[in-house]
C-alpha cells in the first residue's frame, strides 16, 4: 500500500497535443497484463533525457543515447518512444544491443520512419534475454490504439513491482499562453539517484529548441528524480525523458528568458511530484520521509549527508518500527565522509521536536515526543550543520519486512 498516494484519475490526466500513446499485452514476462507502450510524436517535437550512470547500463539506454546524439548532429526528429516491462534487456551483451536495435527497426517499419528516430526503453529483470519476437508481435496492437487520451493506460503499461500507476497533469499560463504538461513514472525498488530504477516521461505542448530542452531536463532531474532513494541501489535502466511537442503556442529559445524560467519551474514541479510518487510507492514502504540538511558549505556536502541518512538500513528500520533510536541518525551523519565536520555545532530536528543540540542530546528532548513523530506516516528529518548557507533536500522511505519479501520473490 503506497504512503498517502491516491490513485490517479484518468479523466484528470490532460491530453498533450502532439503526442499519442498506445499500449498492448505482449506477454513479455507475464500474460494478461499491459507491458508494452508506444508514444508517437508530432514532427515538431524535441526530446531530451538523462540516464543511469551505472556502468552496466542496459542495451536500450545505450541505443537511446546514440539516437539522441544523432538528433543533435542531424536535426532529424525523434518520431516515437517504445517501452517494455518485464525484462530489462540489461547484462545481455551484444545480443541485447541487437534486440534493442531490432525493436527500433520493427517500430520504424510500422510508422514509416528511420530506426534512428525511435527511442527504446526496457525495465524488469536483469540478465535475461529480451523476448524480442513477443515484443515485435505486440507493436501492431499498441499502434492500433494510439490515442492522445491514453495516459492512465500508459502509466499502467510501464509498471513492474509498483502497486499502482503514477501520473500527474497540469496546465500553466506563461506569457499569456497556455501550456499543458502530463507525465508518468514507474519505480518502487532499486532506487538511488543517478538515476534510479525508474522510468519517467513528461510531455508538454510548448515548443522548446534542443539545447534549451537539454538544459531544462538536467536541471529538473537534479531537483526531482536525483533527490530520491529507496534502497541505495542504482539501476541499469534509469531514464527520465522530457518531450516538448511544439504543438502549442509558447516558444522558448533561450535559457535566460522569463518564459524559460517559468516553464522550467513548471517542469521541475511536476517532476518532483512524479519522483515523490515513486518513494511513496517504495517496495514495502509504510512511511514517507523528507530529509533536509541546512547550513552546509555546499549543496554537494548537504546531499552527501542527506543520502547517508536516507541509505542507512538502521535508520530506515528504526522508522518502520517507530523506534526513536535517533542516535542512528547522528552515526549516519558522522560517517557521511565530511572529514572537517564540527559535530559540536550540529542540531537535529524530527519535525517540530529538537532532538540533538550542539552535537549532543537536547536536555529538553523527551523520547515520547520522538516516538509521537515517528508514528506518523510522513516525517521530516532536519539537520543544521552551522557551517554555511547551502541546503539540500531528498525524499526516502522506511524499510519493512515486505521489502525483503518482495525482492526475495521478485522473479517468482
């Protein structure tokens, strides 16, 4: 059960002019489930993305990077994206690359474009061959139901261990012009930034030139999908894509313009919403935790400390049990790798409760106050370092018995 995460309502997910979505049940891993998604783009669309930094990055990630680089060199637009679940096509060597390219060739033949105009994505089990024949056989059905109003089905079609689809939508007005943004994401385990075992797709009908969109997607990822962690494992397949279809009235050609600032803020905001949905639906999660580190010398060191707390199994299991064993947080701060950290100036808060004062237990702290906060489903951990003006925030969840069960039985 996801933590305070309502199901998306299909009728509230706004169609974005310039993109159509179609899905199929291809039987990639299991029968009778949506596991194949095609997103067809208008010729005016620009596409940009960020990907996993895992050295074992999956074959589709490698192909996506190559095709996007080709777009930048030739100006030939991306025409479609294709996503399969159930199989990651990672750790599959040359055969995996051949299957990823075969996927592009098959979809390109159906859409009448070049294979280099297709971006492939896969998610699921690693180290198993992609059943590419099943995937190719499912493509005609996915194309047959292409529809601009298929976002809810699309969100279902990219799920793996997710307990529910994840989607968000909104309309903003910039320089007097309306812009619609709708996005979907998936992920529940093997989640750690740069990126996470996640897929995220965000479309908007603005027209954004390629260099500007490249800048925008990286900035949005750094403040959203690169600020989440569930279990500290960086996946092989992570991809976050932003699509500007160019079918609307707003045009953004410069990163210094007011229009860019407003559009980038909207993209970042909805990206944060989609990223937090992943944490709320973390495998076995019962609590959603915000970790904020303030008064650091740099954003990087604040993040380093925040992740040290967020990745600690001892911290995460204590929060699952509502056990105010908060010395575990101090220990995680201490081993974060900030060698010149003066812990005698550090202050720690749990929501409104001041736990540690100047590096030691706050004389006024009462354990029942800590336990009161830890019983909540949403908790904020706040650390003040007293060494600068920088700050960073990440989002994570607790570890429960179900996390172990889900991952022990994942391939069953």
